[in-house]
């Protein structure tokens, strides 16, 4: 009887012990703080933390992509592609319903041995691109605030690091902030995006934005007409969240049909000014980024911030940035009081929505769940 190969037999030599320990702690923290609402991912993170050879699969990834969510997405993609075997029985995204338990470890180890080469290839060539339409629940009222501040001028939207361009469809989705409804309410095919208003504060009642030009750029954009590429975006979603998967599929269908421009650009910042030169004079340009700058190293991040601030002044651009709480573009106001739906810890680790405009200091207009499940507005 042949003995199945160990994972260490089918992977490249592992990282240094200090690197593996740091990575191990990353996965444990990810289980506690990032994917705590997905029982399967919590279990897999804890299993991966005890499997150095599996952690070493991330050695193939660029340094800025050596993160737990990349390896988890690679695992999920292989399962969605039909390569999971019995391991798929734990994935709700594959109609699996087995609870995490002792049997999961054995099934996972068998999967890792079989799929290690493909997982390593994904880590080497793919990037986490959670193109999350849920963030548009905050983007849409934020654009309304920009419209009001700019005297109702039409907007041109530039999505920096757009992935597949789902944010470009922000005016084509339906939104529910408690009892307040907005967006494309007359379109039955538009996805509903629910967003809990912290403290009962709904978005300001303002006239909706009118978007007359839009462009998305990304170093590695996703073509929604490509089934494999679309499956990768689906794999970047948590397996348990089928509502989110359905919303993604609806949003992808809208963007696919609209044909808005999504371009590959090695230097996304360099693409902004040539785009500005194509816009009518009366149009207000808005440059938007969401959970993109987290992948910049410290030096590149500071260069980008300095360049964007200069661009805002030179070209009268509005810059809307929705990133993690560590990216403070000004002095943030105190944390608001939470409510029964959102804990103080969630508020402290929220996405920070900074608006930088030519005639004012940067202002934090909102904090939100990274996927737009709730928002706390600063009034």
C-alpha cells in the first residue's frame, strides 16, 4: 500500500522560522478579528497556524500579498473549481453543511497534499481582490455629500484599484439604511445592499449624485466576461455568506452589461491626469480608493498620499479614501457611541472614509464595516 505524500514533499522549502512564527500569529489574529463570523474560516486559520508547510505556500506570493486572505482565497477557488473532493462538504458556497470538527483536519490535510502545487501557483500569480459592492452603501451617500458641496455639479468617478469595477455601478444598486431607501429603486434586477445606521443616523437627505463619466484602473483588473477570473472574485468572498455571493453576482451582471471602462495600468496614479484632461470643464472629478492602499509599503504609501494631496490642489479634484483605521489623513474625531448592532471594537477597527477637497482640510466623514454592513456618520 502506497503512503500518501506529506505536504512537505510537494512544496518548496519553507520560510525562515521567524517568518513562519509571524505568519502563524497572523492567521490566529485573522481568525479572531477578520473572519470571526465565518466558522469554517476560523477553523481553517487555526489549522493552518499549526501547519508550517502550508504557511510556506505564501512564500511564493509578493511580500505585500503574504496575507491569510490570499491563501484562504486560493483554497476556496480550488473548491469552487471542483477540486475539493470530500473537503467541499464543509463549504456552504458548495452547498456543504458539515460543521467544523475533528474530521475537518484530515480532509483538509488530504486536500492540501493534492492541491499544494495549484495553491502555490495561485499565491504566486493572484492577488486578493475583494471587489465588494457592499461598500457602495457608503460610497453612494458620500457622493451625494460631494455633489452638495460642489454646487450640484455632475461627477466623474475614477476608481483607483478597481478590481472588476463593481464600484463603478454605485448608482445602479438599491440601498437600505434602516428605513431609508435610496439608489436605483425602480430596477428590480438591482441588488439590495443593506447597511445598518449606527445610532440610528441615516445618511444625510441630499440630492443623489449624477455620474456622467467613470473609469476604473488596476494593475491586474478582473474581466467579468472570463469565468475563471470571476470565480477568483467569488473565491475572495467568505464561504458562509451566500447573501453576499448573490449580491456579487447581481452587481457583476450589471457591470458586465454596462461595459464601463476598466483598464490595466501598471501605474494607476499616472493614469489620473490624462483622464482628467478628457473631462468636460463643468464635471467634478472624484478619485476613490477602497482597501487598496493597505497593500502599499510605508514609503510608497507616503509618496501616494503626497502626490494625491498635490493633485487635489493642482487639479481641483475631490479625493475619497476608504481604508483601514491606520490610514489617518487628518485628525479623526472621537469614536461615536456604538449601539446593540456594533461593538466598540468594531468601530475602532472600521474603514475610515476621508474626504480631501481643495478648499478644506481632510475630513473623516464616516466609519464603516469593511464590507459596508454598517456605517457611523460624522455630522
